[in-house]
């Protein structure tokens, strides 16, 4: 069921993005009276699932059977259809190639532009509907819990990471992302009450990119309930009790206590409990898994100041715009990582399988719409890459024409289209190859 929901979310999200992107091309084409021959969701090699051509219309609308995108076939344009026969005829007034370069520019930029607008609208609506909730990095007063990689780099449990290369970290959950995205060389850390600098060797960047969960939040050990099957049911533990020491070893953080209990699994420990400001000891049994059979309080708002931002309808629009611009900037940094071989970020490039994995196994509208907005930005930015066969490649040739007042020949455009398609096939091969490797890893 989880896989089915992931698949449905991917198809629905990509359908929205493709329709909006292709409508951007369609809108400007029709605005400048350029004929659009086909407007399709999904590709239709050999046959289509549905098609409709309104009376007195030049456009055929349809749904293809191959859910890998969609297309808007514009008359007189060299695109992936490679319709060379039509290009041999004299240009018609309604064709793309007959229009001024500036109009052709807007037709090609339309898809990207509409994807940006979609992201702004989704982010704005999401912020208005649900607001924004996050933990400021400054409020993570107990510091970070480090995995083995983080410790190898030089971080320690309890460190409060303030900044990377002098740039302050705003949100706790973004620490590792900011570290990798900016390829940081130094970190400013508060350790044992003192500010120190941790040098980050660039050789660790590939590992940082491929090792999720380097830093987790250290949380105080506070009981919520005792399991009915717990061996410590008779220990008179109550909701709100805090463990502050194990066998006289000071420890009040969940992760530290878990480590001490694992070292004493199958035995018993003396736990120092704090209740209403009073401290007392309790003898607790530890099972073979290093557990004491209690449920811990996971309500972060009891331990940290959580930032909740609510937006009016008017306030949500600029906030949504700013979030879009910020996301674009971050995604550009991620692309830079991918095109920097030494980071090995290209290994993280994925296809629809990877996209599917970012969606949760349950349908949560807030998560769905935020991921759709992010994918809309990703689609827009990738399409702007100056690769022939992508919008960015067409735009590059149009800018050349506008500046030089010389139009590239149809032959040049044809060869560029073929070269660009080969590049895209190579990227797709890499993406699917990475996904298949991860499935069997």
C-alpha cells in the first residue's frame, strides 16, 4: 500500500508540473498567434490513451501512455519530434520560425516561467494554510548527537554548531544540508561552553552527501508512560519523571542513557529520577535489547522553543516568493555539486524511482504540496540548463540571435537537437543506473 501511494503521488505531482510547464509554452505560442499542433500529457509513441481535437481548432489534445513527461508540439519549431519534412517547406505566418526572436524567446521561456509561478503559488497557499513550524538552530540547547562520520570529521556529541565558514545556520534540520551544499571548510562550534573551530577536510564531502543522519537532536530523557509488559511496571515510575543519572553517572539525554543501558543489557541499573524538583533512586531492570520498557516523551515543545509562523493571505504571497527564490538558490548550489566530479554528488542523481522515495508512504497534503513546489523549481532550473533539447538550449540560440542579429541555420539547430538528446539520454541512463544500484545495494 505504501508503494502504491508513493506511485500515485509521483504521477499526480508530475502530471501537474508537466501540464503547467507545457501550458506555459502553449500560452505564449497562442498569445503570438503561433499554431500549436499537439498538447499532450505523457508521451504517445504509436498510440495514445485519449485524444480530442475541437472543431475549428488546430490543436489536438491528448493523454499518452508513457508517463515520462509531456509535450507541446509547436508548428515550425525544431524539437524532439525532428519533423524535418515540415522544416523543408517555406515558413508559414503561423509558424514559430516566422516570428521575431523576442516572441520566440517568450514561447521557450514560458514553461520555466510558469513552473516558477506555480512554486510561488503552492508555497504561498501552503504557508497560508498550515504556516511554518521549525526549530531554530540557536534553540537546540542540548547540541547535536553525532554519527560515526561526524565524529571522524571532528564533531562531538553535545556540540552546538553555530555556523559554517562564518555563515550562521538558521534551522536545526538543515545543518547537514548546509554543510554539504556549501562544501564548508570550517565550523564554529560551542563545546563545553567554549567556542572552537572545527576544520572540515574536503575529502569528506562525498561521504557527507551519501550519509544521511549525521546530526540528530539531543533530547532530555522524560517519561511519558510505562509499557504494560515492562519489567519495571512496579518501579513506581510516573509520566514526567526525568532520568538524570545511571549508576551515579550523570546522564539526562536520551542518547547518552541509551548508550549506558546498552552496556548493561540483561542486568539492572540504579537510575536517579527527578520528579517535581526532588531526586530519588530506583532499581530498574534492563532487557537483552538494552531497554527498560518505557515510552519517552517526544513532544519537542516541552524541551525547546519551537518557532511557529502563521501568515495572512497577503503575507503568504511575499513569503512564498521568498521561499521560492531561496529554494532556487539552494538548488543551484546542489547542481554545482553534481557537476563537480570530486564531490561524487553525481552518484545521488536519480530517476522517477528516487523521486518516488522522497514522498511519504501516506498521503499528507502539506508534504505533497511542498514536494510538488520543490519539484516544480527543480524542473524549471534543469530546463534552463544550456543543453540543446532543453528550453535552456533553445533560449541560448535565441539570445545569440538577438545579440548578433544572425539566426543559426536549421542544420545547426538539428545537429544541436540531436546532440542535446544524446546528453539527456546519458543523464537518464545515469539516473536509472544509480536507482537500480541503490535497489540492490
